[in-house]
C-alpha cells in the first residue's frame, strides 16, 4: 500500500465501506428483530386482547403488543385457541427471498468491485504516463537506448577540416580490429568545442552515421540529478550499454554541466558523476570500441581531469562558419526552396550566424516570401527577416562592427605569430584558425613553447592595443595552459624539472614574454592583416606572406 497514491487510498476506503454497508444491509434485511417470548406469556397477552397484527410466518407466530414485535414458536401455542381469540393472517414464507436478496447484493458488489479495479488501472496507467512524462522532462529517459543515425557528412555543410579530423575516428569505429592488431592507441574521447548551433551534435551524429554504429545521446544536465548517486548510476549504465553495443559512440552534450572545474562551491552529486565518468573512461580497454564524443562551448570551465591523456585528449574546435561555409550551409537549406538569390551576398551579410541561425533565417525568409504572396524567395526577404532572427527568441551570436575589429586583430596576431614561429597553418579566418597539429612524433621544448605563444598572441596583442583583455581569448588561453601543463607534467620541461602549478605558471610567463617581443615587432603586419580579414573573413597563408613580406 506504500506506493498507493492518495486518491487511490481514498477509493479503497470507499470500496471497503461500501462492502461493509452492503453486508450490514444484507444482515439487516434477513435478521429477525422480533423479541422471543414463551408460549404461556403469549397466550396470556392474546387472551387479554392485547395483541394486534398477528402473522404466522414459518414456524413462528409474530405479533405486536404495546409497540413491541414478539415472536413465539407456533408449536408452543394452542393454535386453535389463538385463532379463536384474535385475527391471524397466515403468510406463506418465500423460501427464495433471502437467497435472492443475497444474490442481488453480491452481484451489485461484484459490479462495483470490477468498476473499481478498472478505474484503478486507469489511474495507475495515467500516473505511470505522468511519471514517464516527468522523467522525460527531466531528460531522464526511463531506458538508455541507442539510436541509429542516418546523418552523414553530406548533411553537414562547410567545416571541412573538422570532417578531416574525424575521418580517422570513423575508420577506427569501422575496423577496430585493424588498429588493435597494430597496437595503436585510439583516442577514447573527442571534445567538440564551439559556440551553440554550429553543428556539434550534428557532427557527432554524422560520425555515427558514417561509421554505421549506434549512437547514445545524453545531455550533461541529465546526469546531474536531484538525488546523490543517481548521476553516477546513469553514467555506469550508459557505458555498460555502450560496451554491449560496441563499436558505438557515446555523445555527451553540454559536458560542462558535469565537468565544471571542481572547487569553489561543492556539489557532491556533480562530483560523484564526474568521478564516475572519469573512472569509466579510464577503465576502457583500447579495443572496447566505444568512443566518447562530448560537446561544450566553455572548454575553459572544464575540469582539467577531463582533459588529461586517455580522456578527452582529442579536441576539435568547431567555429562559427566563415563566408564560404555560410554559403555552403545556405545552399543546403535553400536546395529545396524556389529562390532567386545571390547566395554569396546573403553569406556576406550574415557574419556571426551559426549553422542553426542560418537554417532559421532561411525558414523565416521563406515564410516572409509566402506571406507576400511570392513564388520565389528573394534577397529582400532575407533583409526583412534578418533582424527578427537576430533578435528572436533564440540567442544568436553575432558581432557588431567593433567586435569584428577586436576579433580581426586577435586572429591576425595569432596568424602573424604562427607565421613568424614557423607553425603550419593553411589559412586564418575571422572566426576560425587552421593550425595543424605537428606531423612529427617528437617535439622539442621550443616547438611546444611556440604553440603556447601562438595561443597567447591574440590576447597579448589586444592588451597592447586596447590596454585590456577581452573574453574572446578564453578558449586559446585554456589551450595554452593545457599545453604548458603537459610540458611540465609529462615531459619534464618545467623549470629545473619541477612538476607543480608554479612551474606551469612560469612556462606561461616565459611564453608570454616571448610573444610580446614578436607582437612589438609585428604590430603593423597585424594591422594590415586585420583589415584584410575584416573585408574578406578568410585569408590563405600564401596571401599573408605577400601582404606582410615587405615588413620583415
Ligand atoms: P550544437 O550542437 O553545436 O549546438 P547542433 O548540431 O544542435 O548545434 O545544430 C543545430 C542545427 O543547426 C542542426 O540540427 C542543423 O539543422 C543546423 N546546422 C548547424 N550547423 C550546420 C552545418 N554545418 N550544416 C548544416 N546544418 C547545420
């Protein structure tokens, strides 16, 4: 009964009281309420003419006297005398009457009980569905089930570099044995870092779709439950299921909900969940064939433990699409819509739009054209709805002119520094960079330090030019710190081989001082490149060379 709800309890009480009442009625109906009296006393009352309403029923004579109903066995009386002294009616007893009453009452009771049971079931079903809905709302699906993704890379427009980086993972998922036989350690975790709406979820689905493996989706928030221990349990279940269906992809959206840096305000539940996640990832066999892809837009907030080797050690940055990529995305969404448009023009007026924002922009423009009674979508439809999409319910990241200038300066400083330090890259974008990972297996300390310098270059330039830092550097600062940490903790490249936080700080300081020197010398080059970036958004490396060659 513990699990019965209040309304069900009330119903139960009602049903039991109805039963009791029915039984009481049955007893009352069939019970003899008359007072027994012996033959002699009855005979006396009759002789004195003090009785009325005398009735013979079955073996008894019933009569009333002074308001009381009496009963006396006829056998105890001299009936001839009785008949002579008073009026007696003889009532044939109905032998079936009592049975009939019992039957009717029982039938009624059964009907009632049946209805009650049915009603109960309905209530229970309703409660169950309410619970399920609630669970769904809490993003706590009752069961962890994979989905089969039919998304492929064809559905993801632009972001060619991201696709290239993930090719290896796809191949691994298709042929895990191949890698295992060669003893190649595959990444266990890939962290997709980028602002909302740039297609991180879409990319993860596409990886699953391309590899033809099941896709387990979980949002980070759904792990952090109200009850301590629930989140950790869910993580365990998730990985258990994923291993059973391996090769498989586990996708954790908004991992920062779980993986926020510890310290400060303690949250036992989140910490327990995070620890479980770390344990699961450490416990993987390389051949388990499960790859965890997580998404975040706040890598700088993540607990360092998540970013250690063997965990999310592969980081893929997904940036807002550049002009060409926006054009590609627009083409995807305009493909099935009649339009007369210069898509490049639409692309150039949508700086800062994410893929998701572009998709809703196309939709709004189509609605606008329809409302105007037009058969095709035109540029004016886009200009008419652009602000609406920007100011719409969904918060869309976009840059003002001033923000664009800051960002262009930032990116240019990185590109010029990379060029100066000989770090490979194909091009630089207003919204993205394309620094390649070193092809070499063995890197020197100065090569690693150069990477740290590139990550610090934008921030250093902005501080030099505007006298203060800006928030756009957060990801790079985090990356710089991670490289510095690796240098200190794994490669013993800290000062005098020290392995502590101080050593990390001093590597960062060293890099900062070195990059400041470069920035001082290349201020003009950075300005020039920034202007070009503002105009064209993406500049190839070859062009950078011709742009700034005369300066060095
Ligand atoms: P994120 O996970 O980065 O927040 P999503 O993957 O949820 O972004 O993207 C939301 C939607 O935006 C996608 O379902 C898709 O419709 C659209 N979208 C985003 N990026 C792209 C892209 N590169 N190509 C095509 N559609 C995209």
